[in-house]
C-alpha cells in the first residue's frame, strides 16, 4: 500500500484545512459551507499570514475596476460570514484581527503548501511577557521576591483567555537587564514587563516598566511602596493597573495572589527556589526541587500550589528516571491534597492529568483530556498542558486537534522543545514533509536528544525507502543499543527486507528488556508490524490489540501504516478500527 503523497495546495491552521485548488474549507475533516467571497478573503489572508492586508488590496482583488458594488457593505458582510465559519470573534480574535481604517491580519500559524511554520506577529496579538524582577538588595534579603512578583503577575494576567502571557517556565533564564526588544522577538510578544525590588527604610519599593515592542518605547512606568505583609495585595494592584493602562479587556475576574501563595515566608521562598530548579533539564536540580517542595509543604500543609508542583515533580521523576513506586505514591498523594485544598488550582489538575496519562493508569486518554481542559479553562497559559493535549490527541488519531494544541503551546512558549512533539501528528497522518522538517529542527536544537533521533528514520520508512531508514536506525543503535523500542524498530527494518530470523530475534530481545525511554505501546505496535510483514496475521493482530489496550489506539495511522498492509483487509482489523473510530471521533475537543 503506497503512503499518501503530500498535498502542496492544502494550508492548515488550528483545526482547519483550506484546500486552494478545490476552494474548500474543512474543520476536523468536515467540509464547511462558505460563499466564494469570504473564501477568497480567507485565502488571501492565510497566504499572507502575519502581514497586514489592506481593505484597498481586498477591493482590488475581489472587486476590480469596473465592478459596481457597495464595497464597504459587501466586505463587512463577507468578513462576518468568514468569522462565523471560523468561530472567531472581532473583539477577541484567534484568527483574524481587524486594524481599524487599515485592514486585516491573519494571526494563527499556517502550515502546509509552500509555507514554513509561521507564528503570530507580536505587533498584532495582545501579548505580554513578565520577566523576573531585579533584587537590588543582598541575596539574603528575600531574593525569591524577584521571581515571586513575576509569577504572581504571570498568573493574574495569564488567567485571561484572550491574553497571551508566557508561563513562568518560559522566562526563567532571563536575567536583569535583558534587552526587552530581544525578549519580544524570542517570545513573540508585544509588551515586556520588567521591574526591580528594594528596601527603602522600613518599607519595600517595587518599580516596573512596560516596553512596547511595536512602537519601540516605554509604555508604562510605575512605583509602589509596601510593607511585606501586604505583598499579595500589591501584586494584585500591579496586575490590575498594568491591565488598565494597556487597555486589556478582562473576560474573568483576576485571581487573588493571597489565595495562590502561602503566608509562611520560608515555605514561599522554598517554592520559588523550587520553581527555578524544576524547570531545569538537570536531574540534580530537579531532585533539589523535590526536596525544597517537600520542606515547603511540611512548613505549611495547606499550601496547595506547593503540593501540586511537588506532585508533578515526583511524577516526572517516577516516569522518566526512577521507577521506585514511592515516587508515584508521593505524586498521587500530593495531587489529591492539592485539589482537595483548592479545586480551582490549574496546576493540581495538570498534575492529575500527568498521572492519568501514564503507564501507571494505562493511559486514560479521556480522563486526562478532561483534566487538561479543566486546567486550561482555569489558567490558559499553564505550562505543559497544551503540549500534553497535543500528544494525547495524536495517540487517539485526532491529528488536526493535535496540531492545534501544539500550536497553542508554542504560542505561549516558543522556546519549549516539547512543541516538537507535533512530529507524532505529522508522521501518523502521513505528512512526511512537515515531519522531516520538525525532526531536523529538533535535532539542530538538541543534537543529543533521544526522541528526534528515534523519529528520524520514520519518514523514510513510511515512504518505502528502507535502505535510508536502515542506515538511520543503525546510527541510533550505535548510541542507544539497549532499548526495546529501538530494537523492535530494527526488527521492523529486517521484516521489510524479508529477514525473518533476524526480525524475530529482535522481537525476543525487545520483549526481554524491562524498561524503555518510550512508552511500551510503541514497541508493541512495531512488533505487530513485524509479524504482519512476516505473514503471521494472528500474532500481528494480538500485538496490535496489545498496543491499543496499553495506550496507542491510533486507528487512522493503522489504516495507512504500510507495515500493517497484510492486516488491513481482514474483518478483525476493520472491526478494531471501527470501534476505535466510534470511541474517539466524536470526542469534543476545544
């Protein structure tokens, strides 16, 4: 079975696909009826994503000289219909921004066709980055306040659905004096808020300034004097004042800092230190974060945020570096406590989703999705939630939504390498061109990272270029020999070549290995492919069902996977695919 060819005339954004030659707009594979003029406007805007398209340009393209029509009325009606089709809002746009008396700008990232991945223009989106504050006092004098102020403002402003505010993890590596224009470019935001803190007599003083990258000038300067016991009220006041001066419109009340943090100074300091350490790739730093968070909740057992962050840190340790059951038990215990103390804490629901979508809970896709959507409803910029949703959607065959969630995650934190996980959606839907580009970009950023190295042979393998795939698999094995997912991938290469004995040796070797960097269901899927290619359909179906039952129900991929071609016409395979399609196709994702 030939793998699908790339369609160069299809442009993708969010859950939508615009097919240029056919003149069709689809959402999640379903055609949306749209009249010719709104469709033409959409094509013009999408092809120039991030640029301003003037009303005059649209008039010349759609109503050339000699056409007698009420242009203003016709354009406005067409835009209303287009926004209705996209589910967009003129007041809080996700796709099309109106620039009064000028024209329109398409905001969403566009993929496909001749486009490379594009992102929002900082000048168009309502977006602000808050950097760690500079402490002008000695390190002993509450240095944690510098990150504490930033986290409080990020949480308050980031609670608004129509604002783009990079999460705290995105700003950790910036230091005092960072060039705000460069930060704006790095994080793709319009505004950058910087501040400093110092003691003035018996009080504290915090000074802030907001840089406007579009106009390249300071938009706001403010100073606040306070006593330490009133710090949370000052943080709330600052967030509200910044929002007022920048004319941000609120869709919900701002959360209160006093409800988020602890009044125990030592517990607060330990949380802030742990936030820095837990965002590191260094295992020693992450272990130190667990120690700090454990002390924090001992000092204040009612500190819900510390419980939630500790739960997530313990879960990461259990699933990625140390399979001792105590870490999973600790993750579950602190997650339960966090949500019990504060059911509206986004980080608590994120931690619960991380536990649910894991081997420990047999990858409970539906419950994990519900928890992640709950977290994002509470805090739209919560770190990791968008990318985790993207990963889950790819596994259940919802590729358009997977790309959409990864795009959102990248929008909030363009520097998060987890955004490269969109490779899974590209590969499993057959978009090999985009998959190759994403894999190479990830390798360029992180040459030693195991995941892009593992994915690298797959585009060639799925395209039928077995020799290229084999050479790339050999490169992987030279660096990472003892891993079942890699050994079974080597077995798949052997099965494609008809090397039965060698392929089965790889199966036996992979099954004897206790632990993998990847999830076991991918090893099982690859073993299913091996047996299918070797003509053992019964054994292949058994392993494929095992892959499904342990977290990989990716039915659209199964239907086009060339390794499974000997199964695809069987009634057992078709029944499995139909059951999975019915279970996951109608799931509401937003």
